[in-house]
C-alpha cells in the first residue's frame, strides 16, 4: 500500500513539474511551423483594475524581434483587458514594456512598430479564432489615414497569432497586436502650459455602449459630468489624462452637427468639415462585406489630429468578433448584411438614404473596384485558410481545442470544418451584395462550392437553394459555381 502511495506521490510531482514547464517544453521543440511563444511571468495576481509587475519572454523561431536570437525578454506590466470579454475564463491581457526603472520602453516586437503597449486578445467567443485579425487585415488593405503618419498611414492594428503561457503554464492561442492609439494615428500631443492649463490638440474617442442616443450621434445628456474619461457612453482614449469640458466639447460639437443639421444644403456645405468622404465609403463597404455587426459608433474610434487646425474625424473600427457569420456571443449568424443598417445613424442617414454627394454611387463604384480583388471569395477564403494552416501545422489548434473547447463556445476538432460555414456564408453574402449593387460581374466569378456537394444552386439574392436529391428547382435564373444557369 505504501508503495502505491509513493508512486502516486511521485507521479503527482512529475506531472506538476511538467505542467509548470509547458513553455520550455514547447520552446525546445520549436521549428519553422511553430507560432511564436509568449510567456508572462509574475509573482502577483493579475487583475483588471491595475497593472502588476512582471516579465515577458518571447520565443520566435523567425527571430523577428531580435534578428540574432530566437529568445528575448523584457520587464513589463500586466493586467486583464476587455469589458464583456472579461467575464470569460479565457482572459485577454494588456502588456506594457518597461525598463529596469519602470519607465515606458518602446520596442518593435515581431517588427510591428516601436511601441510599449501591446494587446493579447483571447478571442474566446470566436469559433475560428481569427475573425478580428482577418477583418483588420482587410481593413488595412482598404483604408488608410488621409494624412501622413510614421506608420505607413495604417488605420488599424497589425498583429499575428501566438501561443501564450502564464508562469510557464499553457494558456492558449492568442492574437498579439499593437493598439489603435495616438502614436499610430499621428495625433498631436496635448500641451501643458506653464500656468498648468492644458491645450488640447489631438483627441480620440471610442464608443463603448449602445445605451442612449450618444453613440448613434443623435444627442447626449448635458448633465453628464465632463471630468471623467467616460461620458455619455463614450470613452476618452486620448488625452485620457485630461478629462474636462475642453476634451469633450469637440465630440459635443460633432453630435450637435449630426443631430441638428437636417437641411440637405446646409449638411452638404459642412459635413466634410467633420468627416472624410472616402473613409466613410470604405467603412460602409467594409462592414457590409464582412457583416461587422457591433460597430458604428460603438466599438469605433473617432479621432482628430489637431483641433487647432481641424475637427475632421477619422473613423476606425474596433472589436470585430461579430463578423463573418458570427454573433457577439459566438453564435452562428446566417443572415446577410443589411443595407439599411445605418439609415438612422448620422452621417449615413443623410449621405446614404438621400444619396447626398453621390454617396450611394460611390459605394457601388468602390465595390466594383474591390469585389474581384480584395473582397473576392478567393481572396477572403485564402486568408482564412492561411491562418488555419498556421494553427494546424504548429499544433496550436489541437492545444487550443483541448484547453478551451466548450468554454465559452464549442470548438470543432478541425478548424477547417468550422471554416466551411464561414466560407459558405461569405459566398452567399458576397453574391447578395453583388445582386443589390449591380456593380460586379458576379456570374462570371468562379465561386468554389466549399461544401464540395454537387448541384449546389444559389438564388440571385445570394440565398442557397437547398434541394433534395433528384429534385428539380423551380423555373428561374440561378448561380452554380459562379455561373448563371437557367431552369
């Protein structure tokens, strides 16, 4: 009996040691197919309310951070991030690099950009663990800042997939990225005068809730205090150190213009003082193509470079897990995009509904420009497969499945099986947009049948026609393999 107790005890000790050494176990076995490994070490309990001291260890077979070594480490500060995502067991993290004295340290991790503040996104409700990243990849190829920046006019995050460990213990598949912040968008810093007054230059706001009218740009509660970083369901991203009437007044002015300017002539004369036309067109086309459903103005940044020069706002999307056939909670979203989704939200309620300045025409033109390239089914499916192949070849998907299946959403043992739904949804949504805008020769575009079934037909509005074996479809025009067929 004593022998069995000793064996059981030794087994427990060995398994405990191995559990604490997941990071080094995988690090020693890295190869050309491995995702980067990130290990966060800390002696403190990580929480949401404040940063704790720690160390970040990075193992990258491609040596993208230090071109002479596949392993680097930095002092850092760590905390949980997110609002609704914080409620999931798999948490997202904010990481700030610091030097030995605790001062901010800018480093180009993985060659993304010189930065000290980074995001580790858990993607907990995304069944394919790539929606937000793919959306930003596409958005970055579509839109750019209409002014020069230090980062190639990028108007969204850049990132890559990694496997994360906490104190050596495996935590899962994560997306590592930079942030949408003042430095990325080139916003001018606030200036503190000698008398202590603050001169606000660049500002950036983020919509954080659908409650009330403010994130629809339709009004606001004038009694809401302005000495807080949160005001009327908006968060002051920059300058967050100086919440005041002067930092919130520009947003009030924008809402006043959007909600009170109903005359077409007056709106046309002034709206480009507040918005960039092409940026709005790109945002509309992008969110329809990917069916991003929890944005504008919630989960959207509005930023101005320098208020002393202009109060023109750049639109930047954020948090796009609800896209590509998914709801915010990870459920399957089979419906197509809705062209009237912004009809009650300025400035689209005027530009799109009334077709002011030829806005609808420009949308059709933009779709025609991009539907055979950036938004083509082949292009989007290629992006999906590219990341899925990384997940599988590295073994990351198997580890993620074993660690997080069912918490909070069910995962499929094969990520490619889950992608079949996404690909099929995208093709249907693509054809739906084409049939509404009439700008793309979608009948001549080869659209592969991702379910690999024979005789799959789509109606001209993009809906799949499900037929029983041997059943003949009703008379009409359909799409099969991207070609028109007539019955």
